[in-house]
């Protein structure tokens, strides 16, 4: 299977466990891998035979701007489910969601969750 990768979408959302995270919001990073057959679009050089990346990003943005979730894990699940529902030509999706600046006193380079979901 072929793969489309979309890396490091920087989106604003109101997700998190702390009340101030839900109130103020914060930036999240989202990276995706969509497993699909790219041969029809590539051979024909025809976007109508492939996946429109703008529609994929719009679907992710809808989840990010939707109702607040507490966990990165839940955010990743919601994004994966939305993509599998909207894009039947995708056989599996890998979603990585993260907070580049998490609200923890120790500080770190970010906290990320990565899941893979398929149509099985």
C-alpha cells in the first residue's frame, strides 16, 4: 500500500484536562499517514482520482475546533475515525497528535501520541 504523509499541522484547540486549557486553548501538532493506492492518480496525473489533501486537512481542523477532549489519545482517535469515515479509499491511517509546549512544570520538547487504525 502507498502512503500520503502530512506532517506537523499546527492547529489551535481547546483540549486538555486543566480548565485553563479548555478556556484559553493552545496549539497542537498533528501528523498523518494515509494508506491508499496512489497508482490511479499518479498514472493519470489526475487529482480527481486521488485524495484532496485540502479536504483531509479540513477534516482534521473540524475535529480540532470541535468539542473539547481531555486526552491526546481521544483527539487522535477522533481524527482517525473522521478520516476513515470520510475517505473510503483510505485503508488505514496513522495519526500523531501532540502538544509542543505541554503545561507541565518540568518542561520538555513536547508530548505526543501516535495511533494506527484500519478498516479491519
